[in-house]
């Protein structure tokens, strides 16, 4: 039976860590945990060897935790091109952004944005994806399953200036300097973890994110098998998964293997930006969401 807790004070038998907020976004990304990443990380063990994040996405939890030894991975090559280049050559990442910022403002809106999106769709790459994530509507980076075409329209906000982006870039470069970035499947990454390591999984959510990259083919059953194997090896695993929608009145029911997770925590994450996109900006007073965190320890 899962223990359902909402406060660290109730975890009297486990030593958890205290994590300070880090709300500086490098990528705008739907499902981004940046605002409450410190709450998630506060339920991580106080001590672990290597930190693994197999569904890296925007890297919010990784950067907030800022671990001394980490592996960040994702199966999406353009995304991992951004993270690998951030570590090896941050000046190049700034150059990517500056060049596309000029293209964005070279023509009346949204024609500059559409030029960048067309460039990405012709040849998916990290440089275009970086700018698109910061300028598309609500950070909803969505792709057609048939051909990978990115279809998100231009956002209503103005992209930040290159100088403002540089400040974010420098902070992220520092906070991820101890991370090895890999482009690979989540199973390969989880299988790397050994006794005393920590794995945090933030996969696509079956109830809300099937339109996003990776969401169409994601297998929750395969992930559960990987987590079970990791637990048997002595790896601590934390999993963010569909929680509660519509002000907590709807619980997303998913089949979870008996005995795999020891505790379940619900963390408030405000209104759903994905639902705002789907409802074309309508009021979301009825769309408050709580994220569910499941842990094996």
C-alpha cells in the first residue's frame, strides 16, 4: 500500500534534502517543472552517488538539484544537441540564439518565426529548436507523429534579448557542469544506474501529453519494468506521473505494479499551459493540476 503524504515532516524514517528554488528557464518547454522543481527534489534522498535523468526535457529538476555527478539523457537528438553544446561550447549556443533573434525581427510577425520553423522542419536541429522553444506558443513543442513536423504557431510574447539569454546561459552552464549528456533511450539510461544511485523519471503523461514529442510511442509498461529492475539493484527511483486535474477533482488512473512504489505525493503545479493551448487561451479556472510523485524508497 502506498503512503500518501503531502509534507516532509511525515517522513520520519527517511532523511530527505532541502533544495532552494531555481526559477531561471533556459528552454521554454511544456510540462516544465521549473516552478516547483525544488519541491520535487526535496523528496530526493539526502545522499546518493550519481543522479540520472532519462527524460531530460527542459532539465529543470537537474539544474535545480545541481548534483555533483549526473547523467542527463533523452531520446530526442535536436534536444540533446542543445545540452551537449551548452556544456562543450556555450558561446556557440549564444550565437545560435543571436542569429535567429535577428531573423525573427527581420520581417513582420510572425514571418520571421515561420522562417525559423521551416528551417527546423527541413532539417531538425538544436539551433532552431532552441529559439523555437522560447518563441512558440506557450512552449508547446509538438510534432506530427507521421513526419516529425513541428506545427506550433508563434507565441504572443516577445522573445528575450540575446543579452538576457546570455545571463540564463551562463547560469545553466555552471549548474550543469558536472553532468554527462547522452542521446539515448530511457531504458539504456536507467540500466546504467547502480546501488546507491538516484534516478528521476519525468516521462510523457498518458492523460495529457500525447501530442508532444515522444508521447505517441511511449510505453509506461516498459518504464515500470525498468524501474522494478533498478529497485532490485538498490537504485532509488522517483517518478513524476499524471496526477490530478480540474482542481483536484479528477484523478488520472494508471495501473501501477503492486509494491513497486513506497510513497505517493501530490504537488500543486497551477494551471495547465497545454490545456490553455488546446482551449485557445480560454479561462483555465477549472484546470488546476496536481503532479503526482511516486518514490520507491
